[in-house]
C-alpha cells in the first residue's frame, strides 16, 4: 500500500501494501552521504530509508547537511535499501544487535518487532508538547500495548478513482459512499455495460483492503486479549456481503488469485469503473492510459455506516540497541518536523503527519485550473480528519489476514457456509 514520477508508483505498493505483503530479499543498495567515519567525538547516526534513491537524493543530502550544521556534534550516514529487502535486513540487524539508529518502516511491520521489545520506548523521551504536534490518530498507529514505538512520517489515504464514461453508460450519477451503495453500483454497472464495477483482492499475502472493509462494516477483529472477536453478527454480515457479490458474478473470478496490481491493470484498460487506491496513481494512469486518465475523476473512499476511513502510515523507529539513542531521536524529530514534512509531502505527492504542515493552504485550496491530481490531494487531506489505521497493531496481523481471507474464499467458492467460515476462522486464530 512516492515517486516523481516513478516513486509515486512505489508509494502505493508500499503503503497500500500494508496492504500488500513484504517480499523477503537479500539484495541492498547502500548509499551513504558520509562514507567516512565521523570525526572523533561526534555521534554517528545511521539512517535507513526504503527505496528513496535516486529520486530524493538531493532532498536528503540537503536535509542532512542542514541538520549537521545545526548539530555539529552529530554526523548522519544515510543508507537506502530496496523496500523488498528491508524486512530481511532489519530483522538480521536487530537480531545481531547491530541495528541502524533510525529506520523508516511502517507500523504494520514495526509492530511485529515492537512485540519483541526491539524499539526504543518513546513515551519517556518525547515531551507532550512535541508529541501533540502530530495528528493524534496517526500517532496511535505506532503504539503497542499503550507504548509508543515510532514517530509518524508520511501518509496516504485511499480514494475512489472513477471512470466517468463508464458510470454514465451505466446511468450512475453519484459515486458510492457506503458499501451498500457499492453493491448497488456493482449490479448496475454489470447489467448496463457488461463490465465489472471494481476489483479487490482476496489473496492472503496481498492487500489488506478487504480486512479493512470488515472494520468499516462495524466488525471488531480482536478483543483486548487478542482473541477473535469477528465471530459476531457483524462479522457474519461482512462475510456474507463479499460472498454475495462473488456468487452474483459482480466480482471478477480472479479476485481469488490476483493481487492489487490487477485492479490497476483492469482500470487502466477501461474494464472497471472504479479503482480504490491513492490519488497519486492518477499520474500512473495518465502515463500508461491517457485516454482513461482524461475521463477519470476522484471521490472520497467508500466506507461503512461508522464512517471510518483508511490511512496508510510510514514512520521512523529507533532500535533499542542503538549506540546513539539521543542523537538518533534528535534526527528523527528533525526529519519529521513541520517544515521538513511539508517540503517532503509536496515533493513526493503524499500527506504529512503533523497538524501544522497539514493545515498549509497546499492541502486546502485548489488553484483556478485545478487538475484531477490537485483535487485528489485536497480530498485526501480532508479524509485525514477521520482517518485511522483500521487494522489492530498485532505482531501476527498478517496471520490474522491469512486466516480470514482463506475462510472467506472457501465461503465464496461454496465450500463452507458463511457461518462455518467465520467460526473456523475464529477457531484457527484463537489456536
């Protein structure tokens, strides 16, 4: 689940692949802005990012130079790693007690290691005045068992990107706001055009969009003890929703085998009317399918009756075994302060996570000749007021997703009743 333009494609895969699974790889690309050892007496902070080279090389060189000018006793070494390799690299480094000092991750994966006490406890380190500068709901995304393990960085929210021509052909004048309306649109698009309204994946290792939809439909996934809470009327109704759409032929059959990438391909080919993704994908559509881009527009994301909105978060964490925790924290707070967040968000086409940076007119006001991308940015920023990380912070969140998706698939294929699928998923998770 940020590129200009290439990195924007990366952002969606990384952020909406919270949203997709991490692929373990051993290859890395290390780029250091300070290849020599720090001068004697200086604290050398090693900073890892995910695949921000070469698009943001100049940005980070400038940021690090400014930080070092203001903090002459600290030197920062920047190491950029392919995002497909980060999980393997950080696990190895943490296990060997040779971690970097500041690491760019996401709460989904970072919480797995937070459960092993791998990160510095930030609650005693960061004053309330500093902590309150970040969006409260976003700060919560990097907490586990009431303890803060990460500092929010950049964000993206899901939007509804839609093909105005296809909706017009189907006689639809208003984009769906709720899942109830989405089902109605799916029926109408199929009947009037013969095409599918949308594609969403049920592949266990891919996007967490369906898992998030359960929460938006009012389902509590786990209780306070981490036990399954989705074996409930709401859970069964949510399972039934997706089973009905599939059995009525309103979802492509390949939703069981293809990932989120297929949703993008279908939309760009004009085969679906709706795409649920980040607004930054409009540039990708514009490049790959200019005809579709011309008839594309954006609307707020589909949600349930509770109005909950998705947000994908990238954060930075400080390993507990850092040799320079105080210097690392100083750099992490500098990296994510108001001014630097605003600059990076504008450059990368993402959203910032501080209150002040988000209040900038760039995220509120539209130019007279506003593009579809401009409109998407403002809609995304507005969504942040209600947005939160919808899935619980669990070290085994991917296992929970796999358990639910596999049983939901069985119900979609008629191998189990909905009641049985929900009961089996709950039993498997609790065991």
